[in-house]
């Protein structure tokens, strides 16, 4: 029980966003304040979390409901607050409108997508469905295909859109990854449907189903609440998508797998992902920063992910690294020497 409680830290984001919905104005800064001030400060004043589960932990906690509850509960919480925000947005204007939309995007992207990412790797249908629901709420549901079947297979190779290259600035990476990921998801689903003799217009074709459902959501918001609510939904989706792809940019920057023969690459190793052992940002992001272990065991639940000192380590947690990435010269000054060190120390295979 005591190891479950820290992961409830994520729910401090809920009252922060509610303050923005209720009072607007400067209260819209409460959610960014949690993400980019409170969490990094907590990381800075606490030790790194190097605890790893042992074999008994792994056997006893794989499906412990106490660890699933924070994930499951988030779905109705996010949908309820997003719906409330859409209604409230119809009364907002100017910077107050923009501020609330950005805060909502941090909420649905920073936390909602992190939880969707955890659930889309599960095998249970209801968990995959919850992941899709969260991704519909940010208009990026094809990520459920591309991430699981594209990124995890091709990470650290030229075929992976989400692996940022050494020297590639964030503002060059974002348009590339957004468009290439969409095309990759469509291609992956096309191949799956061909193997299973699924027609293009079948609802078993996820590309078709996703497009229909997403269009229905957009139409429902526009018709039910009006153009201002639709603009709000679109803007918070853009913020959430950009947030997701910035995290992708951070996670594998400059780390490439070796090509051992044409078109075939070495298996994924710890040195192909950036880890961060910062305590509070890991609690807040459900151990997302234990990223090397996630790529080694993609279906391992977040509470059983292990940290390692074998792989490269980020100097700060994801929230701080995100801010640094917004300034490409600063990012390259900090990260390029670290990449060179990792590449230089990697043992030949």
C-alpha cells in the first residue's frame, strides 16, 4: 500500500486545473505551476529513486488493483473535467480562453497521454479501450497503433519517426514526427488488415473506426456547444500533441542502434533510451522516465519498471528537460556532449 500512495501525486493536477476553470485569469497558471515549478523543485530537494522490485514484488503485484486504480480513475476524471472546460470555454475570451486551453492541454497531454501510454501496452480489451478514449480526447488516437507497433519495433533506427536525431532541433523534429507517425500508423493498419482480410470500410479496421469516432466527437462538440468550444477542443489537443512529441524528442535524442546488416539492427539496449531517476517526476509520470526498462519489457506495468545505471541518464526530470528543449542551442549544449559520451562508451556487439 505504501508504495501505491506516491503515484496518487498525479491527482494534485486536478484541483490546479479546477482553479483555472472556476476563476480564470492568473489561476490558469496553477497547472503549469505544478508541472514546471512544483515537480522540478520536489525533484531537486529529494534523492533519486533507485528502488527496484524484486522477484517477490513482481509475482505479487502484477495485477494489484491498488496500482491499477489511479489509471482507471483518471479516465472519468479527465472526461468530466474536459467536458466542464468545454462548457466554460464558451464564456471565455482572449488570453483567458487561451490560458485555460493551454492548462487543459497540459492536463490531457501531460497526464492523460501518459496514462493512455501505459494502458495501450496492456493486453486486456477494456484497458486498450480506455487508452483509445483518452487519445480521442486529444485527437491523436492513431498513436495507439504507431507507438506500440511502429516505435517499439523501430526505435533508434531511421525508420522510427519518434527517435530524434543528433543535432536535430525540436522545431524541425515536431512537424516531421507528427506527419510521419500518422502515415506510419495508416501503413501499419493497412498491412494488418491485409493479413487478416479486413476490408477498408470494416469497423475492425482501426483507421476507419478511429476516423469515424473522432469526426463524431468533433461534430458533437461543434454542434452541441458551438464554434468556440470546438476551437477550445482543437487548441487543447494541439497543446497535448506537442507535449507528447516533445517527450518523444527527449526520450531517445541522438541514440541510434547499430545496423548489423542492411536493414537489420542490433536489439534494443539500455543505451538507446534516456533515463531519469528523479523521484517526484517519476511518481507524477508513472515511472515513464524508467524508459530503458519499458523498451526492454513493453508490457511490464509501470509499478514494476526498474531503474538502471547502465543506460544514459538525463541531468533533470522530463518537465525540466522539456523547458530546456524549447531553446535548441541550450539543449544541444547540454545534450550533445552526453550523446557523444554514450556513443563513445558503448561496447561493440
